[in-house]
C-alpha cells in the first residue's frame, strides 16, 4: 500500500539561517552557476543567508571575467545582484533578513588574491571564524 | 527527527545518489521522517524513467520511486536544472515531480536537518 505524499509544508513565519558554500571555480563545471541560482531564490523567501566562497570558489567573484573565448555565459555580474540584495536587506527596515558575503582568508591568499580583486564587497574570515559561523547555521548547502 | 535530503549528483556516475538513498531508507525505517528529497544539479537525472541499468545492477530510479511510495516521500526535481538536461515530464519516472527551487528552501524551513549528498 502506498503512503500518502504531502507536497506542501506549513512554513509560515519560519525564518532560518542559510549558508551557501561555494567551493568550485566558475566555468569548469556547472556547480557555481546553479549554486548562484539557489542563492537568488532564497532572497525571495526573506531568509538570513551567508554566501561563502572557499577553495577554488573564490575565483567565482574575481573582477573582470571574460568568457567570450570559451563561448560560455558570463554569470559573474549576477553576484552584483546578490550584493544589492544584501544592501537592500541592510538598509530597508521592512526587509527582515540579514545577508553576509564572506571569503575564507587562506583560500584567497593561497591563490594570490586580495579583497581588492573581487567584484563585490566581502568580509574576509579566518577558517576558524568561518567554522564558527558555519556551526551557527540551520541549513548549509554546499556545491 | 525530520530530515530534508538533497541529491546533487546523477545515478550510477557518482556515489551520492546511492548514499542518499541508503540514508533516506535507514532514516524512515528507523522511525524518522523524510518528507521530501530534492534533486538538483545532475541529481535531476535520478528521475529519468528511460534509464536502463543492466539487470544485475541496482536500479536507483526505480528504488527511489518505490521508497517514496512506501513512505510518503515527495521526490522533487528542480525545473531549471531539469530543463538544461532535457529532463521533462514525458520522461519522468513514477514517484517524481518537477517543481521550482523554492521547494528546496521550503524543505530547509520545514525540517530539523538538511542533508546534502554531492561531490
């Protein structure tokens, strides 16, 4: 006998802390692009979000990306949309969510990058700080 | 406990789907709830009914559908990821449905833990 399947859950008024962990370089695989789509949808739900870049994921937000020769869509401008979502959330008292954009320091430095190399404003955190932040989350989605 | 499960890799090419299936099965058989499994990235290929593994191997597409029917699990394929990969209603296996990424956020909100299986 088949069990009944619920396709809607009551989440009215529930707010949680989401972290999106971006670990992969932007164009070698589809992870970065589809992870970005995941982040954008969470804004519509007014959830707290930390968008973290670690390992090769730090390359996703490097300035001046040009994908023409590779024939692929340059989705790096969309990170600017995330930055705008964050600014809106910070400034508009009617938007009840907090967004943070963070980069792990070792990942950045090991690749010869500084915060000035990124197209958006980020908080640079040590791995221990990032670990604490990760522990404080309700939902961690990683790709 | 209530678990939300996310599967980010396709069947057969990667262990993630097998491990997610076994986790989900163990959870529901152990008295926990898994109201929904959300399939994203290449994970959407888990819902392809045209998949035909060799007869002496496990058939993950079928296993997911059977587990869902037995325990009332909502198997959701992300529409954006599915369209990119040619996964459409016409080839959707029994027990699966196609919907939006909002279903993933909702799953995170409705469960105690979200467990991600991927690379």
